[in-house]
């Protein structure tokens, strides 16, 4: 069975200079969906399987006034008619001046069906073995500030659990041995992202780890899950683009590693 989902690519424009305000983007998505489906209950575990990310942009990326940027919206286990209804509601909502205080909607593409082959066509091959960098541009919720317990088994689990949420019993699962590769989290930092500020006070905060982790070993049995997660994220949280990462490739020696990490950390 081929697992699939839908993606809508959009372009927005920053009305004011600021870092990306994820609470605003989350609100745009949530209210557009709830306006399309007034019967929707959007709370805790009843949140529908819809989420977004800003391609290649980290949580602290600064937008200049008038700067365009992409937002990709994703819909799992949702038929095309519902996705199209969301698209119409998004356009209608953003056409209102009162909803465009921070961002203006520039364009919306038609929904496109996505699957594993779509991702493979757009990315370089992941090697069967060696080193691979995962650059978490948005924090992955994780409680241990020292990252000491985050290992290959944990990474497999947080991705598998997300796939199970989206695809149920059809979810892709890890077939290999987690000990086939190790994880270096020395460049992964515990961080708290404040998604918005009002009247001098911070609102919602995202606690987690962001930055680069290095996978070293054999990946032949993990490549499929990595590819899914590179588009569908890792971790259980859907709000504010949490768990969004990009896959980088490390062809360097240990002496070159520090310099390569610094360049890879720059958002696209």
C-alpha cells in the first residue's frame, strides 16, 4: 500500500520586520481550518492531522518588511475535498485586512498529492552507511536538557510514533537494529522558543532541542523513516512546526567536521 498525504504550497509576505511568529502562523492555519469545518473540535488529542513548516527557515529566522516566504501546509488521512475546502477558507480569511496585520497571503498553489517517491525525487540519496546530519530548524520536544538519553532508539521511536498517528496500522516501521548507528548530540542545544509576545509578556513557549545531530553508522534500514520525517517532522506535537528538520550530508573528515557543521546550520 502506498501511503500518501496532501501538501499546499503558499507564499506569504511579511508586513512588519520580525522573526517568524509561529503563533500567528499556527493561528492562521487553525482558524482557516475551523472556518472551513465549523464542527471541528481543535483541542488536545482531537487536533486534526494538519500542520505546516516554513521550508529551510529556522525558528529565529528574521524576515524583513515586505519579504516573501513560503509556507507549506500538510494534511494526513484527509481527502482532497477537505484540503480544497481548507484552501478556500485560507484565501477568504487572509483577504480580510484585519487578519493581515503581520503577514499577507501572496499566492496559493493547488493541493498536490505526496508520497515517499515525491520526497525521493526531490532529495539526494541517503547513503547506506557513513554520516548524516539532521538539522532541527524547529525544536523537537524533549525534556532532558543534557540530551544524555537521546539515542538511536529514541529517534526511531519519536518518528515511528508520529507515523502511527498519521497512518495508523499502515504506518512505516523500522525493520533494522537501532544499534546499527549512533547519534552525536553535542551540537544539539536545549532551547525555549517564545512563539509570541504581547504587552511585553511572552505567551506560548516551546521547550525542546534544536540544531544539528549527527548520525553515524549503517542507515540502510532507517532511510525510509528518515525520508518520511524530513517532510512530516518528528515528535508528537503538531503545533508551531515543532520537530521540523532538514537532512544534510557529511562527506568530511573529523578535522573538517566543525567547519562543515557551522555552514550546514545556516538556513537555506
